[in-house]
C-alpha cells in the first residue's frame, strides 16, 4: 500500500479530486474492473464532519467556497455553527441551506472583556431591540442582565460566538 498527499485546492470539485485519486491508483484496479477502495488516512485543515477515512462529503467544495468569502472569525463561527449548532451534514440540509441558517442565526463574536461574552451580548441585544426603551430609568437599573443572558443562552453560544434561533 502506498499513498500521496493531495491538496483539495488543486481540484475544482469532488469529482475531479476522486478522478485524480483513482488515476494515482490506476494500477490497483481489480481484475473484475472494479475500482480500488480509497482510504484517506490523514488530513489537515478539513473539518472532520466533511471527511472520514472512506469518503469526502459531496458539499465539501461548496463549504470551502463559502468560507473563502468570510473573515477568519466568520469562518471559525461557520465551522462551529455547522458542527455544534446545526449538526451538519447529518441534518439533511445542503450547504446553501446551512449558509442561509448561519447568516440568519449568527450575531457575531463577543469577547466578553468587561463582563463576559453572554452578558456583553445581552446588553447589546437589549439596546439594539429597544427592549427597555419604554421602561423608566429608575426601574431599568434593576434589570438583571446576567439572569437575562443566562436564559437567552440556554442554547446558541459557542466560544464567544453568538447564535440565536430565528
């Protein structure tokens, strides 16, 4: 058995990648004409939900096209959303649906330098929505942002990245 490191970015799509893999192993075709079984023993910079020892997900190239247009922070958030929030690809969505859900759900990264990321987001969310705008200032100071943020984030928080259900 032998192999070779292959870079997905050298190929335009999954089919071209597989074609190159089979070409590399062209001398291993079985006597009945069947293709040899491909095994991906190691990989780098590919999320585990897109690849395994025996397959490359059909939307891998769409996924990489999507993150190519994002900032590094956005790409990190999209990977977290894909695997931890949306449970992709096992949820049955295609990559376009996944990206649409991400764009609707992702609120940004909140580093939590002052009070913690969740509380920091709660302050911003309440201000942006005007949730307390009609509350007299004397009562507004009794609002418990920490408790509100805890309830807000029973789900949808991952390493400072904020995701809300739509």
